[in-house]
C-alpha cells in the first residue's frame, strides 16, 4: 500500500508559516498585504476556485480584491487595469484567473504584469529566470509539486521524472525546475506516441491532463512516486488522472485528488505573495 | 549510409539572406548594423571563436566592436558597459562571450542586457517568452538545431526527441522549443542513470556534451536523426560527441563535426541581429 500524501496538511503548514511571517511584517511596516485577481467572463470553476482562494486568503491575512470584466472585454481594458495595479502601492500581487476568453492573448496580458507583483510566476522575466537557475517567483502548481516531492524525501538528482503536460503553466516550467535539480526529465502530452513506454520507467510520474483514469496500474513502476495534478468532474465527484484504487498498492507514494496537489497550489500562491510583499516593504 | 547534413551550406544560405536584408535596410535607413562583444579574460577558444565570427560578421555587413576586460574585472565594470551599450544608438546587439571568470555571475550580467539588444536570446525576458510560445529572440545553438531539423524535413509533432545537455544555453531552451512543436522531449545529462535506454528510442538525438565518442552505434536508433553539437579538441583534430564512422550507416541523417551545427550557430547570431536591427530601425 502506497503512502498517501496529505496535501491539506502540507498546505496548512505553509499557510501557517506565511500567515505568521505576514503578520509580523504587517505590524512592523503598517502595510496590509493585498492581492488583486482579474477575472474575465463567467466561468463556474473560476468562480469556485476564486471563492476557495478568497476564503483561504482571509485566514492567512491577505486582503483580496477582485476586478471583474465581461466576456467581451478588450485587451486594452485588461492591460490598463494591470498597469494601474502595477502602480498601486496597496497591491502586492496580481493574478489573472484562467481561462481567459479566446479573443484575448494571455501572453500580451501576462507580459504586462510587473515581475515584482507577479504572484503566479508567469511574467516572462520570472519564467526566464528559471532557465538561469534563479527561482525567484516560481509558477504555483510546479512549486506545489516541488514541495510535495521535497516532503517525500526523494532524491531528485538522477531520478527518472516523467511529466504528462506541456503547458506553460505546469509542464514546461516543472521540467526546467526538475532539470535544475539534475533529474532526467521526459515531457509527454497528447501527441506522445507511446505513453506507456515513458511512464513505466518513471521514478517520479507527474500527470496533469484532466483525463480520468489515463494512468492505470500498467503505467506505473513499482514503488514509484505518483503526483496527480489532474482535475475532472465526474459522476463520482472530483477525480484526477490516476486510477487511484488500481495504482495505490503498486506505487510507493501517491497524491490523492482532491486533497493532494490542489490545496498545496493555493498555499503556494500565498507563499509567492509573501515573497513579493517582503521584497516590497523591505525594499530588497 | 546516412545523409550527412552540410552545415556550411545551410549557414551560407542564412548569411546570404541576412546580408541582403541588412543591406537594403541599411541603405534605406542610413544606419550601419553593429554588434558589441564583451570578452572577459584570456581564453584561447573564445579568441578563436570571436575571430571566426568577426570575419563572418564583415562578410554579412555587420560592424563588430570588441570590449575587452581583464580576468579580474568586476561585475560592476561589466554591467556599466552593458548599460552604456543599451543606450548606445549605434549598437544593435550585445553578446557576452563565454566562459566568464568564476567570480562573475552570468545571471547578473545577462539580466542587464536590454531584451531588444539581446542577440543571443539569453536575457530572462526573451527566455521567458519561449515558455509562452513567443519565440522572439531564440538562443543561437537551439535555433541552429531547429534550422537543421527543419532542413531535414522531419515532422517534429509526436517525434521522440532526446537531448543530452541541460545547460541554460542549449538543452533547456531547446527542450522548450521542441515542446512548443509538440515533440515528446527527454533531457539527459551527466546525472542520467541509463543513457542508452533514452538514446536508443530517439527519433531525434541531440548531443552537446564535449565528450568524444559518448554516442556509439549501440546508442542510436535505426534511421534516426543525429545532431552533434559537441566540440572537443583531440589528437585527431576537432570532433563531436558521436562516433561518426560507427554511427553513419545506422542513422538516417547525421551532422558532422566540424561543418555541422557550428557554422549554422554563427549564422543564427546574425539572423538574431537582423531581427533586432529591423525592430530598431523600423520602430516595430
């Protein structure tokens, strides 16, 4: 039976530390930590995710401000708001809730965020730093996965890591982060011809596709670490990419869905905000 | 017998196009294209490489200016020169010749180059753009490898690509570029436990380690594409990572050393300079 990672517990520990550090700094400098979220259009899951984050945000001691835009908002409107928020002394982090409507370029939007307010680590300058081994602000899901791996105590150097996701939000930055730690890294995705050949050799398998049961027992190496960052709504409720019951007695360590990567990712948003806030108030 | 890629011919075609475009623009705008190289300390290979590039630079119609620093130059001196060059209207590209002495942080230096003068594509903002699929200025060796792959006509989508190099200059950006084209990408390096297991499945194998004969016949898949970006000086002269004679009748396509990736990389420096120059004079 695999060890099941308790994501909520890891998240709580991060949030407690962030909360305590923020409180000290806020009382020392007399500035309330605050984060702005830009939400464009109506998306049920975005709303849900925002509410979850807002609640957690309050617990940690971060003011949350929401900037709502209609579905047909122009790029200009969004960018003007970002430029205003960049200058706003009371805002320490800016987040653009995804998905954004198709007529908007996520690149144009993200590249306008001041790297010193880029709470998601998605501004080009922060992403570029990763290549050069400067992990200033790291994208939240990859950061959460690193925290979980760290928690397992696995040695990354020389490990065979396989990532199923090649998005700019998860797969690509995670690949660079694992390479920075000298893992051997393979990145697979929907165009990969023989997924099984990659996954069954993986000491560490990270999957984030949103395809329930993509990863079954046959995909998994004995005693390996399985990180499931997939989220799907099914008739049985929220589930990940992994056939948990089929895999759990073959893997060595596994993250559940829900209660695995998700809560740690939210905690990592706050950890990034702490970094940005600290740099701002201490002028570092 | 594998098809042997003629790197010099590919390079010449790029240089001819760059030269012709630069001439037209230079006569239209009356501004001479110019590039600055920063060289720190004495390094025989850097000198040789600079001379080769300077010669080619002249042929293409790019003025080359050299800024020499002693071995014990401070970071401040280098950075001040970069900041001056960023403002210098007569300079369109800045290159920092590697290696740089150990007491200097390559990150601190590269991150000061104006992304619009970053001829090597190593400024964090340009590197970060790669993640988001915006290939503005792409690092020169990865760009050269893409040009060669393009020349072979191989379909990258779904191909198994293996890269042996995980530096910020070659392996990491190349991985992202190939993922942008939907290849499945594995990145190996000195910490990889079973290199053979990766290489023998590779439709495309890129190696850049500087270890002669690292890749022998047994490492190579039948009919695959072998890109050798390694360079070593041996008693027999300059050679790459691949046992060329052992591999050449098993691979489908192979690049030689010398005369493969090297000349294309130099041509790509000029192509990047053309992009930067064009943007500058046309105000794009």
